[in-house]
C-alpha cells in the first residue's frame, strides 16, 4: 500500500550502510597521460557516464550539471642525474615536458567539448601514483577514472602499477577502464 | 508476502513477478518521453556478498548512477551474488567433514537468500525496478568474470573487501582479480574509513 512519488525526490529511507553526505555534484577525476589507453579511458567515461546532449529529463533538471569532470596529468620530475649537459639542458627538457603536458590536456579538453562538457584541466608534478591519490583527497573526488596501461612507452614495464596502486590506495571509488580488445590477427 | 524460491538446478533465486498494480504505477509516472527509448542500455554488473562493503558499493552505485531518475539511467543493473561452494567454505578436510557439508550448504543458501532480499530492498527503495538478480555457485572471481561475459556488461562494480568472513584473509584479491581479468571496465568502491 505504498504511494510512490514520481519525479526526483530523493528517497528518505535510511538504509544501513548509507554513504555519508549525499552530494548533488559528482566530482570525477580522470587521470591521463600520453598513451592511447588513457585517452580511450577518457572517451569511455564521456560516453558512458556523461549523459548525451539533448536528453530530456523529468522535472527539467539537467543531469549534466551534476557532474564535474577534472582531467589531471601528472608529470614526472626529470631525474637530475641523467643530464650531464648542465642546467640549461634540464631547463629545455622540462619545457618540452610541459609542452607535451599541455598538448595532452588540450586534446582531452577538445574531447570533452564535443560532449558539451566544460572540464577542468590540471597539471601536477611528481610521482603519478602518489599525486593522483593525494589529489583525490584534496579535491574531494567522488570517482577516479584511470586507464589500465596508462603510462607512456618508456615505463610500460611498470604500467599496470599506477592503476593498480590507485585502485588500492585511493580514498574514493576507482574505475579502471580497459583498452578495447585488440582484434586477433591470424 | 514475498517468497523467495531457490532453484537448485540453475542456482537462481526466483523472486515473485511484479504485480500489475506496480506496472500500472510505472506507466503513469513517466510523463516525458523516455530519452533512451530505442537505445540499448549498457549493462552494469554489481557483485555482492554478505559483507557491509559490498552493500555500501551497491548503495553508492544506486545513488550515483540510478538516482534521482532511475528511468533515465544509461545502465541496466544486474546484481550477482557468488555463493561459495560448501567445501571451499569449510576449508579443511577432517573427520566428519561429510556430515557438516549439508549444514554448511543450507547455511550458505540462507545467506544467499538474505543477501538478495536486502539487495532487492535497496533497489526498490531507490525505485530501481528493472534489475536482474542472480545467485551463482562457485568462486567469486570466476563467477563475476563469467557474469560480465554472459551479460556483455560494460562495467563491473565490486566492493573492496567484498568477500565473506571465511575468506577475509584473501579479501582484496577478488576485486584485484576482477580488475585485472574482467573484460570490461571495473569500478572498485571502497567504504571510507572514518579517521579520528
């Protein structure tokens, strides 16, 4: 004999265990780097999680408003000992890294713009694993999306480990996006 | 009175079909055209067991992906409970193990029924009605990965520390295994620890 209410009124039933602080905005953090897999992860998140433009929802609420997407790229600091050429070489190398980072982020921003989504971009420096987990805490993130195999070519041996580390240590739910299955060549 | 029947051959718990009254109510509440009419919804599989963490994961998923308007959600929800086989649950083979097996089996079935009841409660409280519930026997790792294949899921949601008290020693590894071996994206939801 229940009377169900139509529309967007949130259920007032208290269920154990209830996640605390029912927020209306969902802060998503998408970690990307230079690899294809992380861009695929971003595209996947945009396709599946962000509702498509022009969708009609009940009571005139815009579902897209409730999701805030931040794209983060973590630059690894250059090992100082690897450059015998002096300070100038290190300077230009870090400049190149920064340019690379902004190129990556602008590409990501373009992808978001196609979905009419204003994403925030962020460049961080340091060890990717730690930085991402710290960013999650500092920015009060609700969901971290990270591509599996998300590191560049050089570090591919340690690849799985960034997504792995974040899956274990991040304080928020983690979404690990796998690359699309490659067609097997006979 | 909701009667849950356990089908031993298929290992699926049967819930009574929704009454016509519920169906009528559902039809009248949709006053705007369904935005996803004609579009195939992606499947989201949520793996649950008897632990608090996995119910937290389900609650989190319902809150963030299925509310406030469950009809507009992009996902079709499938809830899978992996029922461990009695032998793995017992863990040791000693004299009298054979006698204990049927009791353990009954206990596990009861736990499975209870888990699904609670999951169903949580879903209906959030007005999410288009849910498939499954109980499959076997190891959680394989069960969840197979469920992903079977339903062609695009996301698998697991709680961290999602296995029961008996396997708690190897806990993190179910979500870990799924994160590496499932053929879809995996969302690992952790219950936040309260810091003092």
